[in-house]
């Protein structure tokens, strides 16, 4: 999972594959500032049929970085991949 800043100012988080001509983003979400230090998420290019990923030329990519863990957890939650944080102990019979 990577965070991409585009030359348009848009920030997108998703599965990123880099190549010599640019990047491809799969399962991407645009980050939308909602005020008071909070973020909203909108599927990247949600109004298209581009389900296999979207290619973006290097000339439109300013940088690609690793997002903070909390942001990844939020996105995984949107995708149905939950990290509950529960630690389940080993089940052993004590005699």
C-alpha cells in the first residue's frame, strides 16, 4: 500500500506498481480533507470501468511514499480487511 501525490494536488492511496513510464494504482482511494484534521475517502476514479487498475504517467506523479499504519488500517477496513487488534491466546488443556 502506497500514498501517491499527483501534480493535480490529489492524494491517492492503494496498491501501487511502479514501472519505467509511470505507476499503476489498484484499489485506490482519493483522500478528501473534511476539516478539523480529518480525512474522507472516495474510490479513485469511481465513475469508470477501470477495475483492473489505472495507469498514470510519471509526469503527473510528484512522489510515492509509505502511508502511516492508521491510514492503511482505515483503507483495509473499507475493503473488508479488518484488523481487530484482538490477541487470541493459545488454547491448551491444563491438567
